[in-house]
C-alpha cells in the first residue's frame, strides 16, 4: 500500500485524552437541552448511576462530579482526610506529583515512594514504608501514570493495604477505568477516580468517584473544608434520584449513550478492543526500531522513544499539521523525547493504519533512516492488524 498526503485528509485524534467521540455521543450532544429536575432526566440519571457501578465493578455508589479528573481526585481527598493526616504518595510521573501537590495543599503530611519514570512501583517498597509509619492513613497512586504510559500493580498494592485496616487505597484511574480490569470490590480498592474524556468517549467536564464501604465511614470524620465537593450531600440527592447541584445535563445524557456502547459489548470484549489497538501501535514502533518507554505498558496508551536526533515536539506538531493526526509528546524531562499515543475513544482500523502511515512519513520527513521499505512496512502492518483477535 502506498500512502500519500491525500490519505490524510480526515482529522484523527489519537491522544491519551481527550479522545475521539463516539457517533452516538456526538448525536446526543447535539440534542436540545432538558431540565435537570424532570422525570425524563431523572430516568437518565438513574440509568447512568446504575451503569457506572457496572464499569467500576462495585455495588457502592459512584458519584458524578462536575469538573475534570483532577476535581475528582480532590473530591476523594477532601471527603476522606483531615489536615495533619499522613499519606503515602507513589510518584512515578507528572500525575503522581499532582496527587502529592494536592495533599500538601490540604495540609496533609506526605511520604513518597519515588519511582523512576517509565518504571512501575515495587509493592514491597510500599509495604516497607507502611510497616515503619503506623500513622499513614492513605496510599495515593495512579493505576496508569498517563505521563509515562506505566501500569502500576494495583491488585498487589491492594493486597498490601488490606493488611493495615486503618489505611485507605486511593486510585487515580482516570486513564485506566473502562480500559482494563479494575474490579473495585473484588480487589478492595477504597477510592477510584475516573474522567469523562478518556475511556468514556466524552468531552472533558465530568469526573466519577467511587468509594468502598470502609472509605465511606470516613465521610463524617474528614475535617478538610469542603462545600461543592461535599459528597455527603450528593449521596443524599442521588438516593432521591437527583443531583445535589445543577446537573451537567448534556454530558450526562451523552454518558448514558457511551455506557450503553461499552456495556452492550461487554467489559471483557471492550478491554480486548483497547488491548488490540495497543498491540498494533507497539508493533508499529517495533517495525520502525523505536523502543517503548514504559517497562510496564498500559493498554490505554503507548509511549515510544524517539531518536536523539529528532525533536519530538517538532515531530508531533509535524504529524498534526501535515498528516492530520494528533498524538501527544512527553512532559517535563521527557519533553521532546517520546510520543504518547492514546488507544481510547472512537477509533477504527483505518485510524490505526493512518497513524502507522503518518508516523512512517513523519520520521522520513525528519531524515530518520528507516529500517524497512514503505511497501513492506504497510503490508506487514495490514497483515498484523488482520491477524489480531
């Protein structure tokens, strides 16, 4: 197959978030507004709250918070902890740093497990700190560290925190929920945070937070100031079939459609779809002699290292400007050194092949010595994609 610039007239969003929206979501977002205090919306909200439980794999309430994923992270903290509480932060990238920065902002005493970027945390390092610091009340971690595409061993971390009845495990699953198995009740996760702009195929604007029974017991004792994020009020409203404050009606209606799409396929099949995209993307990097950055890669995104001779930021901009494909680069010390390709959202095989073509030609445009000829490369990519289950 020969690719030309005519193959790239369609814009493709393949970032780790926000992501390409599903057609049914787009259709719902164009619908006329309805009031959030009506029987029509009450039924939609009821469906959404029920189906969110299925995605989180929990029997406990899942709260809808107006705001980005970071707002959901903040909601988890302020409803569970008090100033002066000690927390352990797993810091393996930019979003682990965010958990720690938030904790410091609210007056919590922070301990850290600092993990090399690109590596997953070693569970024994967490256990060692917990065994020596009996006052730690929560462990804060990502399931997937979006800045590095690293997947942390959440099940193993939960096995450790269960040994300490006074310790809560808080999981930023913004780039993990809905992309991989993360059974909240089965694993004993105490708080899980997700965001609308990732696997849920919506615009940015909503976050979702679920708590274990154990964690919910902390709602009344938490002394961190809270008002709009006081989930005690939201819980009472949800039990009556409403939201406490004004609802984000358009996004919740669209979420209703997105959840139907995810659950109609079934979570195992949905997760398999994401893994298939990840497998193909990693095959593309391998065929181009580009090394993966993450030593524990997540199915939700892939981070690939670029040759030192190429400025990754300029390559990313070139890929977008010339080939109509948006991916993301690295952050902080990784800026210009990696590309991050998202596997969430509404993506078809045509989009995956377009990415392969765009990356191939972008590298060629930047003078990279390609290890394989164009025709063979595209034939191999097509063959690999067809053979993926």
